C-alpha cells in the first residue's frame, strides 16, 4: 500500500522539495500552506494528479490542523508520516521585533508542530508511522537575541518529549536540523547570506526521505547537517 505523508508549509522550499521527493518514491502526499495561489502553482508544477492533495490552512490554527488531518484520512484512509515543516524567522532580534510578530513566530514554530503531533498521534500509532520535525542549527546553538533560535530549541524539545511518549507504540520521531538552506525562508531576512555557504532544499528533502524510509525497528532521532564551510 502506498504510504501517506502530510507536510505542513509544503508549497515552497524544503516542504515542496520533500513532497516531490516522496511522490517520486510512490508516496501519496498532502501539503498545507496559507497561500492558496502558491499551493495551486506547486500542484501544477508537480503534475502528480490524485497522488497530491493541497490544503489551504494555517499550521498554527488548531481548527485548520484538525481539518487537514481529517481531509487526508478521509481521502486516503490512513496516515503514515507527518513532516512539521511550516515555520519562519524575523529580521533583527528580540529588541527590534514587534510583540505581534513575536507571537506569530512562536505560534507557527512551536504551537504548530505541537498541534500537528496532537492531531496525528492516533493515526500514527495505528500505522506505526513517523514524525519529522524540521528544527535548525539555531536549535542547538545560541546567538544574541535570537528568538527564532528559542523557537527551534523548543521544537527540538517537543520532538524528544514526543519520542518518549510514543516510542513504545512503534512511532518514530526525528528532528532534522539544517544549517543555511537557500529557500524563500530568507525572504523576510533580506535574502540568503551572500558570503555563507548553503545547501539546497532538495538536499534536505533527501535526508527527510531517508528518515521516513527506515525499516521498522529503526528510529533516527536527530540529524544536524550544515553546508561544508558553515562554522556556526
């Protein structure tokens, strides 16, 4: 039976690259995003037909997350993998962020993955499935005033807490923590740092596919990867 994978923030960047990689491997894939036009453009480019489901919604909204999970399971009857990918960063640091933007980032980067885990655990226990949470090198090292880093430390903690909760049920949990990746993630920060080495979304997607394709009984918990030459 073709595995079913749900990816949040899947219309561009790492999420979109992961969807394409898994579609090529025979998965049925659902991607969520807040921008219906971007989702439609991705669906057109993927040309995956009924094996790709696009769902408009906010990853930090409990009703949208629940509705997405219901749509996936009612369409395909199962759920095998979830990838909590939706997230964003802000330019500047916590001294310059507005409280409104700080709240939005915390909700998307921390509450969003927690809601996804909460809504999918019953299905993943049945399928003995896997959870992948996209963390960051920023989630294992501190830099001055970096609230995004705070949210990623929290995402890493969520993954470990979830592993302790569901490992006994045969559900795998992995944090994939990339360094600099050349994606639209950097748009709000003025673009990918010119002097910094970077990886491609496809390279991260390959790692995510590697984790979800592990055989039963193997649970990869944390992968940190940087482009060669990134020192921080």
